[in-house]
């Protein structure tokens, strides 16, 4: 039946139905005049059968997901054919030439989201690799000479090295069935993640990984039991719009967040932009950590943490030296073992505690207030050997003329350097504080006896005469220049 003849017939049928209802309503009113039936005027409507859909008027169904082994993607992917040497060469989105190669054992496949034309690599797929296998991604060309890889996925086996030249970025995930010895890329872009030892294989005493990257944004790492020998990056930023980045591993031997090339010297005035900042959480379970040190020496050239998002470092073991040249913002650094040394430019809203218990790690209380908050109760001996807030270099003085000297710049900024922050452990060594916001804006906690705190030295760069020194047994601090009626905020847990 055609649409032109269907509509009038439908309208005629509807009129008959309405007339029939009106006749019945009229009969009903004769029986009960208190009820009325009101009918709206109906317009003809076109009714189409589901079988009459024109295939050309709707979007085609989405392509089926791409599945190889346990790798699944919602993208339709096309393999790039290798050349005679087994290398995969193609033109990326910037029309730069990209070469992906594999040396050693295993097989390599590269997939993109286009069958032909210019596009970056979406998937580098590896199988049957081992510790002789090295993956290399290189670019050259007249474009930006940079490229991206969305995923690098190892179906089976370990990989010795994944290396991109200094212009290769990861936008998705690196996931390997077993181990990885070295990763060198330029950037880990927002939301990317790295998962190693996915199948949960055994980890030997010599198994560890080294990370060398430039900029990292909201990227997370889970090594599944593999230690990290070293992390070296220009910056490791967090994000306010994605899940807080996190590094999960048994232990980290060394961490250097060095800032961009040319960012030399200590932070000035506490500002360093994105250069050298670190904003990821750490969870280090300490399994087989050498000497019980779950986190070795740490150097962060910029700020640690941000005031916008709370950061948490949970270290099940000891921490070597923590050296932050910028400000520690809203960060909790907790270790079940000792902390050898803390040197920071400034601290705001942050806590530093050694020798704490596993329970205290997840407690909402910021400062230990019971012996149960310490790893071995009253028998705990782990503390912080040395604490130093050292400030920032002040602004440079005005340049002088040939006849007169220029004004000297401040050696250390006079801004507030200590605010709403707490330090503690079973013992504390020499504590050097500087420029606190007020007397009650900090605390020092020790276990059992005030004598477990060695000494406190305070300096105020705006007023040198406001400095003081205090040792256990002193009724009040001894000023460096004169007596000052200050109270040292020391908490003793018994």
C-alpha cells in the first residue's frame, strides 16, 4: 500500500472511531447526564512500519571491537605491512616518516586507525619476546618530527627496552605480560598508564626497571611486584579532572625530577611553574627492598604536591634523603621505617612521619596520638635524623652603574615558609625551622620522652633577632641574640 493512499484511509478510520465513541457517550448521557466525554480534534499522522526503514537514512552500525588475544579495542584497526627487514615504516599524521623495529626475539605488529594514508600508530603489538627484545620507535621528516603511540601491548613475554627517540609520546597504555628493563620516551600524556608483569610472574633479585621520560601528565604506573631502580623526569604533574596519578611498586631506588633542560639552581621565591614539579601518589610495599629502604634518595627541583589535590606517599620501609627545592604542598609522607634526611624550601599543609604503623597509614588523624600509631608501639626506634627548611633565594638586587654599586638581593626570601605542617617519629634529630606563620602552625612529635628530640633551631629572615635555639630540658628557647618568650610545639606520645 502506498503512503498517499494509506493516510486518508487511516484518517477515515479514526473518524469512525470518534463518531462511535460520541454515539456511545450520547447514550451514556441519557442514562447519567452528570458525565461528559470530551474529544480532541485529531490530525492525520503518517505511521511507518519498522520494515519500511530506508538503510540510507541511518548511521551505519559501529565497527566490531578489535580483539587479539587479551587485547581489546573499540577502534577498528588496520595492520601496517612490514618491510623486507621486518621493520614497519609509515607516514604519521604530520607526514613524518616513522619506523618501528624490534631486535632480539619475538614478533612485532603495528596497527593504525586507517587502512592507508597518514596517521600515527595506535597499537604496537608484541608477542613471544624476552629479555633480548628491544623496541625502537624513530621519526624523521619535514613536519614536527614527533609522533604518538596510543598503546604498546605485550601478549606474552618480557621486553628488555622500549625506546622512542626524543619526540615520541605515549597517549594510552603500555601493558606487558611480564617484565621490562628500561623505558625511554618523551612524554606520557594525560591519562596514560603503565602496567608491567600483568600475568603476575615471579620477580628475581636482579629484576628492576628504569624510567626516563620528559613531561608526565596524570599518568599512573603499576609494576605488579617489579622494583623501580630509577625514575628520571622533567616533571610529573597531576590533574584536577582525572584520577589522581599513582606509582605502585615494591621500592624505588632513586627519583630525580629535574625540570626542563636549562632549569639550573635552586627554586627562587618558591615559584617554578611546571618545571620540576611532582604531584603523584606513591605506594611502596617494601618487598625485598635493599636494606629495608623502600624509597632511596629523592630530588625534586620544583614543588611537591599541589594545594588543589591532596597527595599521599605511603612508604612501607625507610626513606633516604628527601630534597625538595620548592614547596611541599598538602602532602602526607609516611614511612614505617626511618627517614634519614628532609631538606625542603617550604611546607604548607603537609605531614612528615617516620616509624608509623600500617594502621596509621590509612588513619584520618594527621598526627600520631597513641603508641598504637607507631610500627612497634613503645619499642619503635625509627625517626627522622635531620630536618631542614631552607627557604628560597630572594630576588636579585638592582643593577648598579659604573659609579655606584647595585643593590644587593636578598639571600633568602622573607616569605612564610612553614605553615600547618607536622613532623614526627620515635626520635627527631636536629630540626631547623624558618619563617613560620605563627607559633602554633606546626608541631614536632616524639615517642616516650622529650629527650628523643635532639634540638630545634629557628630562624626568621625578616627579623634576625627573632631566632632561637631550644634543646630538651630548656624551660624556654634561648634566642640567638636576646630572650624571646616563645613556646616550642613538641608533642610527646606515651
